[in-house]
C-alpha cells in the first residue's frame, strides 16, 4: 500500500495550497508501528513517546497556529495538549486510531481556548497576521509606491491578493469556534468528515452541517471577491 | 447514503463535491447534473472558486513557523516539562495540601504571568493600606494587656470615668445625604473600648461635649473633631454649653473660632449670646473677635424676633470696640452694628431710647 493510499485509508487526505506537498503524507507510518510505540510509551518508555510526539506534533502545531493565529497561543495549546496526551496515554485502549485520539484532545483544547478568547478577548495575545500582510501594513505609502515601482511582480495583483487574504482572515475569524475547527481540519488539514466527527466526538452528519454553515458564512462574507 | 440530487439540495452537494467528500459515482451524478442545469453549474463554479481562494490564502502556520523554529522550541519545552514531571516522586494524596506545593504553584504562576503578579501585588497593597490601619489599631489596644470591647450601642460612662478618659482617636465620617455624621470614639482608658454611633446617641453626645469643654484633658485635634461631630446638634443645651465654654476658655483660637461657627445657628440663645459678647470684648485673637462680631451682626440683620434683645452691656461692648479695638475692621463693623441697633430702636414703638 502506498503512503497516500494509507493516509486515505485512515481518513486523512492532506490538502492545502495547490502544489503543496500533502502535509501528512509520509508522516504517518503503519498502524502496527504506532501500536508498538504506543505500547512501549504506555509502559513508561519516554523515548517511544518522544517518537510519537515527533510523528504528530507538526500537524498539531499547524492546527493550533491556523486556528488561533498566534504563536504564543499555539505554544500553549501544544504544551497543554501533549501533556494531556502523556498523562492519559495509559488509558488509550486502541478503540480508535491514535491520530483520532490525539486530535480529540487537541481540538478540545483549541475549542476551549477559542471560547475563552470569545468571552475574554482582552486577556488574549494579539493575533499575528501573515508575513505578507504585516509587511504591507508596516510599509508607508511611499515604501509601497517604491516597492510597486521597483518590484518585478504586478502591484495591482499584489494588492488584490492582499485584500483577498485580509477578507479571508476576517471571514474565518467570524466563524464560531466549532465551525472554525471543522473548517480548518477539513480544508487545511485534509481530514475526512468522518475522522473530524470522531475527533470532535460527534457524528459525521453534525460535522457536515457545521461545514455547510461555515461555507455559507464564508460565501456570504467573500461574495464581493468574485 | 446521500439523498437524490435536485436543484434544491445542490448547494450542499457542491460543498461536498469541492471538499472531496463524494464518491466517484456521486461526483459523476453532479457532473451530469451541471451539464444540464446552468444555475447549478454556476453554483458549483462559485464553490470551486471559493475553495481556490481559500487555498491561495497564506496560512498562519506557514507565516509564523516557516523554518519550524517554533516547532523545535515547543518540542524542547515539552520534553523539559516531561523531564520535570518524571523527576518528581510519586506524591501521596495529601501532598496537594502541603504548603510548599501551593507556594511552588504560585511561584510558577507569577513567573509566567507577570500581569497576574502585578495585579496580586496591587490587591495586597490595597488590603495592607486599608485593613492594615484597622488591624494596627486592634492590636495596639490589647498592648495594654486588657481585652478590647467594641460596643455599637455605647454603654453609659460614669462621670468618674469621663474624668479619666484617655482618647486614642475620634473618627467623624460625614454622610452623603443630610444625615448626621457617623462617629467612632476610640477610648484607651479607663478601659479600652470603641464607641460607635451618631450625635443623636446621648452617650456619644455626652462624651463629645465633655471633650470640647476640657482643653486640659484632650488635645486640640480631639476638641476640633468633637466640635465638627456635634455641629448639627448645636441647639442641644448640653452641646451649646460645652461650645460656649470652649468659646470663652479654650486656649486654642482655632477651637474658639470653630465653636463660634458651630454656634452661629444658636446665637439667639442668651448663654450663647453672652459667650459671643465675651469673645468680642475680651478675646485676644482678632479673628475670633471678627467672627463674634459678624455673628452678632448677622443676628441683628436677620431681625429674628425670637432673638434675645441686646442689653446695655452689649451696647457698651460695641461702643468700646468701635473706639478702642486695634483692628480697623472691628471698629467700623461695630459702628455699623450700633447704627443697626439704633434703627431697630426707632422702628420699635415701645423703644425707650436705650441705643444711640
């Protein structure tokens, strides 16, 4: 079985920007290998646990960074999630895929964080925007003119790209915590709806409805772009 | 299993199509439908465009951790935390109640959350500032080796006790409405106690009046505070007498001035009038004499029929001040007062021509 087929068989199909290598492809090794590592970690083998962490933590951090948009918050999520995973690992009974179990913990931590952020926005670290936006924001008018004149790229196109990027960010921020997580896991992590449902502890139909709602909201907010 | 495809449910089907959630057969159905239906074809096209736009977004993860330094940092912190956890011995259930666990926890919380620590320090500072004074007062009283008794309804104090009273402090708290101020008397001896109430309480009034009239026993601050506290009760005979006594004999001119101000509303009473005239005639402080004269003049100007008429002694004092006072204001103001008296006499049909 190829690694891509294996990923698909586990409910994961990495998506992302066109041309981007699938994020999880190659990250997932066979379930049997995971099982050995998990059993060793459960019996107290720290090295085995560290291997497991390194297999899954890239995606965990990506999820946290994309959903929360803040390096500081993402670090907190990473730490909290993996400490929970470590503490609860002895209770893992192989009744679901290990990545599903990890995602269940990570998404719960993310959802808690997003809900806290909604109820106490003043306590949160500022959301960091993408580099491109920051560069554009920090440059003054003359810098932008100069960059536009001297750059090889098309300034109108850059500006349009920036506007689209900002609108997409704003539209994603407007989603509810659950819709935000579902959308992120579907569109940017490439998980199947069934796998998202398992991670969130809900049915595939419920996740589907969350995806429909999120898509409708995004379509309505981004309608002017097309 | 998805329901049969119609134009009415096409929008959701387009979402699943674009998200790659349809089987090969289901995708073929969608493709066939859009070939026949322009409206649904537009919906699908719009959905695919939206997806393309979303895919073109620079993901925060790429922008924030392109070089994976953050990932490396997270791993290192996590493994460090795991090392710390492994280094700690298995704790008994009761260890959660051990004080150093709490102290360590607080230390970690404060180190990593400077805002919390600043807020906590601020709260502790406020508590120390507000509660500390009260606490100090409480602990300073038992220093004499006697128990402290706090009495909201003051117990009667005998005359002998009054003569031995040693005041630790008087606190007067004005009320926002026109109600009488709250008064707290902290007595050190004959036995440590705190009396709380308002000037309406007879016992509070009695102690304060005693304080006003006994300059040799109480300091200036206590006497001034007592006058402030009793100002609303200046018409009470006991209070009036104490303030008149202070006006005549208190060694501190500030106390005498405050006593005149407090007695202004009761100036028509003979005993008060007598004290005011005495101050005008003999007080060595010109400020007190001016205040006394102004009070007298106000009384004349108001034409209060209930006021005791000024007798010959008052006229004589005013004449004396008019001619002999070292202060020019008092001399001229005394002349005005005498003129006012003369006009009052002319207006009165039964006047005997007593005044000039």
